């Protein structure tokens, strides 16, 4: 056999090797993540439930889902172990203090302009700004628009009560 004939098989075997290698790497990362769990850690199950780890056993995890609600899950059903900040943000809605010196993005664009607001007062004062399409004067419609308007006026209204024109 020639090298040209064997080349597709070599490429296929190489691709399969790379895919299985990356899948094994992801599996190992998931196992390591599940082994990091400790009582008190916040977790998300593969079903999307957020809870706190109460007890970790060899194959199972006891989760505290709320006051008086303890649930027993298989270790494999833990989708992610969350940091304390992330868990509090998602479950309790508590935002961790961001850097105080960071720029804050305004809700509107008024502070992004270089004016002090005097232009806003002048613009909102006497005359409203019309951003719509200008109305055309009567009689300036072109022929096609007039024919369309006439055809729509001549049409019969459509029946909406379920009657049909078919013979019975």
C-alpha cells in the first residue's frame, strides 16, 4: 500500500486520539472539582439546584437546600463547586464590594457629554424635537400609491365568522 492510501486512516486515528484525550482531561477536572468539596461549600447540581454541602461521603453528598431541607445526592450529580462570592451573589443576591476606585457606568448618556446640562434645558424647553417622518402634502402621492389605496378601498371586507363561499 502506498502512503497516499494510508494517510486518511492515519489522520482519522490521530483525530480520535486527540478527542479521547481531551474528554479524559475534562473528566479528570470534574473529578478533581468534586473532590474539593468540603462542608460549607456552595454547589450547583446538574439539575440547576443551588445548595450548601453539609456532609461529603465516598459516593454521596448531603446538601442543605434550605432551612430543614437536607437532600442526599450522588457525587456525580454535582455540576460545579462555587466560590463563596459567586454562591452569595446567585442565591442570596448579595453583591461583593467592587473596587471603589473603579469607574461606574451611568444609566443614561447625559453624563457622557461634555455639557453641563444647559443644552438639555434648551432642547427640552420651548419646541419639541420631531424625529418622525415628515408628512407629505396632500396631492403629492405618486400614481402607484393612489392605485393601491383605491384598490384597498374597493375590496370586500374579509369574512371572520367562519363562513365560506364554497357551495354546500
